[in-house]
């Protein structure tokens, strides 16, 4: 029997995530996964659609300073992240998980991050930075994002480490700030103003780097279960 919309919306098939991801993106992903199931789409197809949306969103982010392009970038990037949440839910709901699917998901995430880095580089150059400084800032931002994502997803004890990190209200605010949906909002808003994008990338990159280090440290401190 195929899972119903209620099954998806009950969050039976989600894989966790930071606060805003669980509140918004995973719920959007649940709806998209159900729609994909109704359309007989495979999880890898959903992953590919997410990559396409991400590439399109990154292109709009790099285009110009108009509010219309920034809003379009926001919608496409949020949709892309929702599809990234949906492919795993669809795979778990239908028993279609596979080694290739995991590899393709990681590969699409890599290309999505590279596209975002390229878009931010072009946006920084459009705002007056030299190409060298724009590339360096984009690479620093990406390094923080990649470390944060790897620390959260690859450590075998990252779930316990994340729970430790989120015990206080201040830490909940911090993890919400570096959550992917929040970063999309901040970057698209900052794109509208001179120098705001530079400041946003510096702060978000540093916060992501700190998050990755703390999660990795807490994960290593967790006792190994027999």
C-alpha cells in the first residue's frame, strides 16, 4: 500500500535537520515527495529536479540588484532545498534507497554549492569587489558551509551532538541562523544592498565554520555505544 499524504505530513520519513529545516523545508519536502509519488517519479529524478532549481536560483542571484530577481532566486532556492528534503523521504517511503541514490544526492549537493559559490562571486564583483577578493570570500563562505554540513551529516554520532548543541535558547537561535532556509533568506535580502552581501557572507561563513567545529567536537566526545 502506497503511503498517503497524511503519512508524509506526519513526518514519518524525515531524516531530521536544524530548526527551520524541520519546521518548513521538511514539511515542504513531505508534500513534494507525495506529489512525486503520485506522478510516479523516482527519488533520483526528484534529486535532479532539485539540482536544476538550484542552478536556476543561483543564476537569478547572480543577475542584478532588482527585487524581482532576488525574490525569484529565493523561491527557486527554497524549492530546491525542499526537493532535496523530498528525495530522501520518497526513497524511505517507497523502500527505494540505494547506493547510487546516495552518491547522486551528494553529487548534486556538491554542484549546487559550487553554483551558489559562483553566483555569489559574480554578485560580489557586481557590487564592486575585485575578482580576487570576491573569489576568496566566496571560498571562505563555502568552506564554512561544507564543514557544517559534513559535520552534521557524516558523523555517526552527529544526532547526539546536535541535541547537545541545541539545549539552550541561544544555541537554538544560533542553529536556526546557520540553517539552510535562513541562509537563503539572508543572502537574497543582502543581495539588494551594497556591502550587505559581504557582511552577510562573512558572518554566515564564520557561524557555519563554528557550528561545524562544535558539532564535530561534541560528536567525538559522545560515549561510544556497545
